[in-house]
C-alpha cells in the first residue's frame, strides 16, 4: 500500500494516525546536504546561547541595556519578519476575495510561510524580554491597559496566528487523510481569511504605531506621524517580494512536487506579483516624498544620516520599483527576482533604520548587536526553514491535493 493509500486508511483510526505521525518524523533526504552542514552547527550553538541567556539573563549574550532595550531581535526578528510575512494576507485577499484564480496554487505555501514566520518571530519575543514570564502582560492588559498599542498588537498577533493555522489546516487534514475534518476545516477557511486580513492590516500598522511614542528618539528623517501607514503599505510589497523570492527557491528545491501546469504558470504569477509590487512601491515612495516635503527636513539631507536616507530611498525603493516595472513590461524573470531581493534588502534596511540605526542616533554610546545575538537570530531563521522544508516534503502544499478531495478550493 502506498503512502497516499495508507493515509486515506487512517481516516477514523486515531491510533493509526498517531503511528503515522511518528513515522513521518523520520528525516527524509540527505542529512549532510549543503544547507544542513551550515544550519545544524549554527542551530546547536544557538541552543547553547539560548540556554545561557535564560540561565544568566539577557545581558549575558546581548549588548542590550536599560537605555537601549530594543536591538536586533526586535528590529529584525519581529519588526522586519512580520513585514515579510505580509504576503499571506495580500495573497489570500487576492484569491479568496478578488477571485484572482491564477495565484491559487501558491496560496498554501504563502500561508505556511506566514504562519511559521509569526510563530517563530513572536516566539523570539521570549528571548528579548528580560522577564519572559511576563509575556502574558500585554495580552491581559496588565501594567499596560487595554488602550495600549502593545495590547492591540499582542492580540492581533495571537489571533492572526490562529487564523493562519485555520487557513492552512485543510492541508494538515489531507496529510492525515481525515476527510470529515478536512471538510469542516475547509468550510472555515473563508471566515478565517476575512478575519486574518482584518487583523493583518491592523497589526502591520500597529507595529509602526509603537514607534509613535518614541518621537524624540528616532531620527527626524525616519520619524513621522504616518509611520503606521508606511508600515502597512510597505508590508504589501515586502510580503510579495518574499513570495517571489521564496517561490523561486521552492520551484528549484521542490521541483518534483510541483505539477507541470503550475510550473508553466510560474512566469505569469511572477509577472503579476511584480506589477502589484511596482504599484505598491510607487504609492510608498510618493507618500515618503510628501512626508519629507511636509516635515521640511532639507537641512538634514546634507549629513551622514541624510546620505544614508537617500541610499535607502533611491537604492532600495526607487531602483527596485523601476526594475519591477521594466521586468514586467519585458517579461524578464531574472530581473523580477533581482528586484525582489533588492526590495527585501530595502525593507530590512528601513526597519533597522527606524528601530536600531536611527533610534537614539545622537546618544554618546551606540548599540551594536553582539555576535551571539546574530547567531541566535540565524538559529531562529534556520530552524524555521528546516520546519518549512519538513512540512513541504510531507503535506500537500506545493503538490496537488489527494484524489479523494472533491473541492480543492
């Protein structure tokens, strides 16, 4: 009996399902693949550093202080990572609400990527909290109050992770062969999508709203009362650029799982995403220009951080926007992927400029992440990739649903 037949046979047998799950935990493929050779030592070292962090406190492995409590783990793991996960709410809106069917084949992998990003980056908050057991406080409003932006962001994160899990759950049911559960969960998908889209627009902007309270600490070139709007708009092209980047890699690494029909459709999908990215980047660049003119910070341009601001806006917003437009018109897939990489670098630069580089830029002592902070960040990323790969190799994410699924939508 092949694996699909075995899976289908487990529909009403809980013990068999458990046995099947345990068997699926076994690794597949080469253990000494190039990625594993790099990732596993980093993950092992990262685990040791995490143990040290919880045994001896956050200051034992980081350069964070009372004056600089937010560093790489917040600036990259959370603020940047959440922007890259924005592709899930954009794509589900396009497919389920706007009925743009040509993108349906990449919905599951995008939702999976978004769910894992939120799970790991929200989990990384435990590392950043000096007293991690107080992580419950923002959720219950203790010490912050229910009118706090942090209270809203915490609930948005929690509820959106649940919504994404529901959106992805039909794939889990298909993997386990539980037909009745699959039918029920599939019926919940539309509601979860609408709920998730609403939550996403709120918490993407909510993360930006957190920085509204730091007006005197953020460099004027990056601070404005429109930071929440900028975070929301930039999450659109940040998330879709990640979809282009991740999808291009997945099509090479998991080539044998993708049907010939979906292989042929990839070029059209990338071109469509490039067009949307270009439009969102134009809106973002135009808004940034309006904010700059309104703030009258012309004198700050002729400074080191002014040059750095121009480097970000021209090199990683205007240039990739033009690349997206050019590659869409010429159907140049390589240029689309290049624009996606440049856009992702620009998002990393922007979020770090707001949360780290331009944060307390005039302080006598500046924060720099320790090598241990970087290793822990890489550990989070590599672990997420390993779990992503594990799921892709076992569940119908890139490959078609089982034959017994009547409604694949």
